[in-house]
């Protein structure tokens, strides 16, 4: 499989919000429509892959996308 990670060292995402990140129209920002991560999730799962979000210790967030090579 192919694994892609995107990480930052920002303030992080609280665990109670991580469960909602991939829901359409969910946003923690005052702008945008909350569709970005929902679309990413749909594309990744349509290709039999997975996406997950975790802490980037000591601070920040890591998104990991795994896609099959076949």
C-alpha cells in the first residue's frame, strides 16, 4: 500500500471533534462549507483506502491516507 502523511504543529484537534471531521458540513472554522475532508474521505474510501487523524506529539495533528497499490 501507499501511505501519505500530512502533519502540522498547530494547536491540534480535540478528540471529541476528530469523530466529526469527515462529516459533510462540519467545520470548526467560521468560513468555508465543511466539505473538504468529507470529499477527501469519500475519494479515499471509493479507492478502497483509509484516512485517519492522530496527535502529532507534542503538538499538532497528523492525517494519514493509506491506499492500495493494486
